[in-house]
C-alpha cells in the first residue's frame, strides 16, 4: 500500500511502535485481536485497527502539498477536510479558508473566489452542483481533489446501477457531507432515496410491499428523495450503497432486508432482475476498524476511550459498539482529560459534552483505546501520555516495550 507523506507531528512514537509490530506479525491484517500494552500500573488494550485510513492520509498529503506548492496564493477548502478538529484547525492556521461549514452553510461567497485561487475538494467529495460552479469559475482542482477513492467507488457503482435502470437506496445521514455528495451524484443517473437506519429501511419496505398508503410516502421521506421519484414504479429494481463511514454491519443488514422484500414481491427465481448485490462498495478501512472494535468486546476492561472529532460519523459508530459493554469516554483530544477523577466526554445521545467521573480508584487498570479514521495517531499518543502523567508513571520512548 502507498506510503503517504504527512506532517511528522501527526505521527506518534508509542502508536507507531504498536502499528509497526502488528504489521510485521500480521501483514495480511487478518488478526483482529488488540495489542496489550502494559505501562506502569495500566494495561492499555489498543484496537488492532484505528486511526488514519487511506482516504484520510491521501487527503492530508494533498492538502499540505497544496500549501507547499502555492506560496502567496489563496487556498480554499470546500468544507472541513475531515471530521477532526485538530487537523482542520492546523489547516486554518496554515492559511487555508473553508468555503462552507459541515452542514453546507456558505461561509465565503463563491463570488469572492476566482480562477487564480487554489481550491481543495475534501475527502468526502462534493456535490454535482458545486462541481458545476467549479467548472464555471474555471477553478483547477484535479491536482488537489482529495475525494476518497472508496467514495468514488460508490459513485461509480451507483452510476452503473442507474444505467441498468435500478433505483439507488443510500444508507447514510442525509445531512452528512459525504451522503449529500453521493446523493447528488446518484440522482444524476437514477431515482435515489436516503435511509438513515434499519427502522427507516423497514418503513420504506412497507411502502414497497403496499402495506402503507403510498400517499404518505413523500411526507415520510420529504427531503431524502430525488425529484421525480415515483414510488409506484421506481422500486421494481433496487440496489443499496452507503455512506462509507456508516456501520458496515448495519448496511449489510439493510441490504439483506431489502433483498428479502424483493423476494417476497417477485419471488426467489426473479431476484437477480430486481435486486443488485452491492457488497463490493463497503469501505475496507471502515469495516476493519469496526471488526477490530467488535473484537474488543471479548475483553475485560475498566473503561474505553474513543478519540476523535465529535461530528465524525465513523468514530460515533465505534462508541455505539463499545458502549454495549464498557463505560465509554468519547474525547476529541487529551485536553478533555481534566484530572484522574474528571473528564469532559461527548455524549452521543444527548449530543453534548458532559463532565464525568473518570479513572476508577484501582491499583491496576485496564483501559481500551481506539480512535476514528480521521484522528491522528499523535493525538492518541497524547491521550495515553496524559493518563500516565496523571497516574504518576514516568516514561520515555525507549521504555515502551511490546
């Protein structure tokens, strides 16, 4: 796999050792068991897969390349590069300006941007509407288009399904940048609809089977359907794709549900004419991170720490998995750790940061550590070091033994 040139301060002495050792031991990445890292009186149980994925490293490399190659020029990002506050803050400190926020709200009018400026497309990709603005303004983006290859794979698969007259069902959060971009591309080629979870999928399935009055369809899915979608005829052939940061297991569950709906409606013998197998669009990195997180549920621990941006979809799903068993703390960086006794943690259900009791008063602690795909290893390193400092453990890089 390609090695990316990203700033050294995103890397981590502790985590680099962990990942290097696992790469030698398990080059094909088939072993999802965590690394047990004992330091002082703490066993850190570190997830097998976590942190920057291919798409994120590619985006970061191209962003910093844009800065290096264009001194004196104005550089713009369509929206946040990735959902990590430390990365985005550093890019802003380097002089990069965000045109929109994560919800698509305009921060800088397009009229203020011209062909002499440098424009970076973020890892989530962008909509067809914005692509048309870019073309009209003759902005050059090819060199600095950081759209994740796995997002583009979803777009390409959707386009092919559209050519074959399939309607596209997108599993995603309809306000998320990636889903907005995928929906925008998908509806160019096929009728398209977004479902956020299995519950919404089942509601759609009831419409498809005629068990709910079709008059309620547009009210139920309002801003989640493409213009002109006809629920009476456009669900005769369907394919399911996803926002690549969603739970892969949930996407598969939704796909299997719709497969059964089409079996009921058209019979097993006619399934291939009505249902497209799209399993090949699932992102390998998201799947690996989630499988490694599921493996953590087989271990005992006093608590779990999940590091990442609070608006990161893939990181939120790691929290959802781990909170099934553990007392979880979702923190953006080490600054949220106030003391041994207190931490500021993001509650994914209340959608706000709350102050909680932190480390239990025990002689020996077991702490699970993982992070989202947009979180630098250096941030995870700082979290580990902060905990060690607060518990009175002095270390240097040479004392980290695996």
